[in-house]
């Protein structure tokens, strides 16, 4: 929750801060891409070594990189230094999970839980994170507005949020240092020939899932929360306080949708839940920039968020369920990294229109996500997790 609160706050002001520092659309797109690519590279290195280094130690390294990244963006506006910070630091410009944390925690939870409890606990885990991200978005919008009202310059108000992000990394490290050593596991023995990046029997499954998840993340990279905040600012003149309130409500709805995912999956199955809640949300996404007024655009986006995150705990649970237990850390790490790379490529590809205020990012993202949904259903509807091996849930038959 500490981590996601900081992510949510930063997502509101990150692009606004870079624009206030004088960076143009191409430079912002490059920084967003390198931020996500750097996070992906560091996460891949850490998650594939987490069991050997120790899970708690690996999480502490991630917290240190989070604090360092926030501090770097706070202290300088020189483009070359920001590039270095984007590559090395753990920075979340979209208000969502980044870095090695999620993969390690998923593997640890899956190891401790029976199969039928996995999706329910993942839903609660995501609920806590979404609520924290929602509160962070609210703070990220209202704190700069309050500081500006107190006479602060706009750029200084944005830097205050960056200072809070760096401080959150320090708080996170202090909390992680108090975790029980029981979260660490003895390194698994080498599984013989054929193991790559910690994968063996399930490598093909993980690679196919990774390709699809990468497509979904690539599409999502066009509509990072910070990019949507900028679009609402340019298109309708929404100020930071209004943007913070909007994304607070959006993340709150997303949190509730994640909590409902377990009940729907228990009735319809994980794959059906992933596809048939995600598909209509992407149709709504395409319609957002077609709305003529701010209330209509906000209303449609909020409806979209109310169903858009049901695939998150189900996707995480499904990935952990269809691989061998000794592949879970690697599977979570590889799929997460591919998602990060996919999201990282989008800003540099779409840099020309991300800062234009046009509806192009919504159209491209929604169309690609629809392709992802259809491909996922076709490729994986027959590969069931252990809790569904006797057949799909009655409602899905």
C-alpha cells in the first residue's frame, strides 16, 4: 500500500512535471520509454535471482532503487541525467506496479495458499493496492493545488510530490526490513538441462502468455495514467485537483472490480473472466475521446474502470496455476518483464501524438487490447488451472 500510494501520486504529476521543466513531447516519450525499459531490465535481473539472493533482500534493493529514482527526478532537470535516472531508478509513471515487487510477492503467496484460495487472496491483494493507488492519485492532484494556493510556484508544487515519492521508498525499505525471514525459501536444486530463466516444462506456455500480455501492456502504454491526465488537462482544461479526484474515483472503482473478480471466476472460470470483462472495457475506452464534454468523458472512463481490472487478479492467478511450482517466481518475473517492455515501447512509438491532446492514444490502445482479448480466448480457453481440471465451472459450459 505504501508503494502503490506513491505510484498513484506520481502518476498525476509526472508528465506535468516534465512539461513544466521544458521538455517537449519527443523528450517526454523517450523518458517514459526508458523509465519503463530500465524498470524491466532491473526487474528481470532481480526476479530471476530472487530465490538465490533472498526474497526480502531483493525487495529491499527494489525499495532503494525506488527512493533513488524519485530523488534523481527531484534534484535535476538536465535531460542526460534524467535519462540515467530513468534507466536505473524504479519510477512508475502510470500509477501501476513496476519493479521486482509484484513478481516476488505473487510467488510467495502462491506457495503458501491452496489452489482454490489463490484467486480470492490475489483479489484482496490487488484491492489493497488499488485503494492505495486511488488515495495516492487524490493526493497527487490536491497537494500541488493546495501548495499553489499557498503561493508555491507550479514547478515547486510538482517537485513536492517527487520528494514524497522518494520518501515513500525509504519508508518501504524500513517496513521490508522487518519482514519475517520465513518469506525466504531455500534455493531449489538445478532441474537439469533445458532450464532457461528459471523455466523448463512450462516454458512454451509462459512464452505464449508473455507475448499476449506484452501486447496488452503495449496497448496500455499509450494510455498511461499520466498521459490520460495530460489529455484531460489539454482537451477540457481540467486542473490537477480535478485530475486527482478523477483518478481517485477511477482507481477506487478498479479496486472494487478486482474484488469481484474472484466470485465471477469461481462461476465462469479464470479465462472467461479475463476475456469477457476486459473486452467491453476496451470498447468503452475507444469511445472516451468521442465524448463532447468533460462530464461525459469522465463518466465513460469511470464506467470503463469499473470493469477494466477484473482481469488483473485472474491473470496473476492463472499464470501461477498453469506452471510448475518451481517455475512460479520465474514465470511471474518473465511475464511481468515482457509487460513492462511492451508498455515501455508505446510512449516512444506514440511520442508524436501523446502530447497532442488528440484522441489517438485511446483509439490505438482500445483496438490493440481488443485483439489481445480475442487471441487470449482462442489460445488458452482449453488450458485450465488445477481447480478447474474437472471441467469448466457450470456457468461457463
